[in-house]
């Protein structure tokens, strides 16, 4: 199972970072691989809340639905895919540190291509996606510092 984990310092309080990253409509704003995302359920985000979206990774589009399995504001949000071609878990943690927050984003995914060739390609896909995640994290940090009230 490929795993990607990246962290970034964000010069904003943990509550602001958590509120922004946990709002479904904001995901495409900071994650360049997500084309669209929306919360399906009414009401506030909590365990059991579902979010539907579309991602484009390595030129391939896929639809997904995730369900929040852990919601502990302002420190942790975990979502697991419940519909879609790929099985994955996304864990976001926010830790208060001097001068702001440390945001860690972890993706645990099954092989997206399958078969022998898919398993051989996984390391290359993982490396390319890790670069994208890193760039997304840096963009998020800049966005929240430049536009704290968004």
C-alpha cells in the first residue's frame, strides 16, 4: 500500500488551519489533484459525514466518496473511501507549535493500477504524487498566511 506523508508549518492558529482544511469546498482550493469536492450530508462535519469528489492524478480522473471516521477538532480528521475505484485513507493532523501550526497530511492508498505492471509503476506514481502533495502543502501555507479570513 503506497503511503505519502508530508508536513508543513503554517503561521496560523490550529483552529483556523483545521477549519479551512476540513471544509469540503476548500479542498480543491489547496489540493491541485482535486477537481471538485462537496459534503453530501447536511449539518456540521462529524464522524459519519460523507464527502463526494473528483480527483485527477497522473492524467486519470476518478470519482470518490469518503466518510469521516475520526473528527477531533482542531487536531485530527480521518476519512476513508467508501465509493470509487481506489481504496484510500486520508489523515490530516494539526498540531499547535510556536508561531502557528504544523499540518501533516497522510494518504494511504491501494495500488491504483493493479496487476504486475501496476505494482511496478507504484513507486513512480508515489514519487510524483508526493511532489504534488508537497507543492499543495506549501501553497496551503502561503494561502492561509496571505488570506487568513478566507
